[in-house]
């Protein structure tokens, strides 16, 4: 099942070129409540012809209370930025834990990435696959971790790189408004028997810059959930970004990023200068 939120607030289930409105079936009209009503949603989709999906404009599929990210979770990303790499490339996700992203930085494909005017800084893309939590979990074990997954979505982790004029905290550098685009939809976990089979590709202005799969993670999906649930209680709709492959690079106003995740689709985001 692919679940998305269109600009008018409706939640739709997508299949082929058709969309079915399932808003009334979901607790609070939110994708986050899908696991509690998965059977009813499937029945609606099977019985309702729906309407054409072409032209639908999507917003963020969930509004997380908690958003976390795994730093340096692909070997090719380790140290690729030289002296600007986290801890000069000496550490990876096994030692570094998780980064907190401000929930207010999360937007959907109906927005644009807005870069603040800060001298001496660069802004970089990092394409990622995000795990979306579907059941509350706290201190979950590895063996039970995947039972709490609603599904998967695309995530762009936009990062301000420090320069000689600033040494800002890593969470701040990733938490400006619009710096965490997600979407365009959530691919539910029942469609993904083995998350390690999921892959991503990122293109900047039509040129591929990144590719990778969850089979390459240094810390895998179950262990990321374990680590996250020992930090804070996770709730439906919360997201964990799994890390970025090698190939990160700079973005500037006027660029367009296209992140493609198997089964999820294309998260397309334009880059602009912030107007305030």
C-alpha cells in the first residue's frame, strides 16, 4: 500500500494510476494510524474504483513528533568531506548514535528547500530512506523492532556545512525550516518483507549523484529502531532517517533535487533562497 496526503488534507491510497480516499478510516485522518485499520483500508481499496491519481499534489505524509537521523551509516560517506566530515571521518553510526532533527524542519513536496543567507556556509544534500513508526515503542528489543514499523518514505537531509565563521551544532545545521523534506508517500511495511532490498537514487538537476541500498547500512534498520527507542518513546508518525550513501554535495538556489526510493516514488524538491 502507498499512502499519501494531498494538499487539501485527504489521505489517499495509491495503486497504479488510481487513488482511493481513505481519510475517514484513519484515526484522526492521519497516515500514522494506518496499522490499526490496515484491513479496513485494504477492503476500501479493493471495493472502490477511486479516481485518477495524475496531477495530485502531495504534502508531507506524516507530521513526526520525533525525527532522528543516523550519521555516517554508509561506509562510502565516511570521511568523504575531509576535515568537514564528522569527527574528521574517524567515527561512524556505531559510535555516534543518532542526531535529533527539529520536527518543524519537516516539509513535503508541496514546499521548496529554502536556504538562509548565511555568509561562509555551504548547504549540502543527503538522500536517505526513512523508517516511519506505526506503533508506540519504548526500549524495544531487536527481535520485536520491525513490528513497530508502519513503512518507508524518502527523506532529504539538508545540511549546513560549517566554515571558518561558525561551528554550529550538528542538529542546528540540519534543522532549519524546510531542511527535512519527506515523501512523496509512505510505502507500507507489508509491501516490504525485507527492508534491506530497498534502494535510493538522488539526482541534482537531472544528474545522478547518489545511489545506495539499505543492505549497505553499518547499523541496520532493527538496530536503529532499538537505539531510537532507548532515547525517547517513539510514537506513530515518528521518523528515523537511515543514513546517506556517498556522493553528497552542494546545492544552491535554482537547483532541483530528485530522490527516488523503490516503491515510494520521486521526491522532487526545488531549492530557493529564503525570503526572510
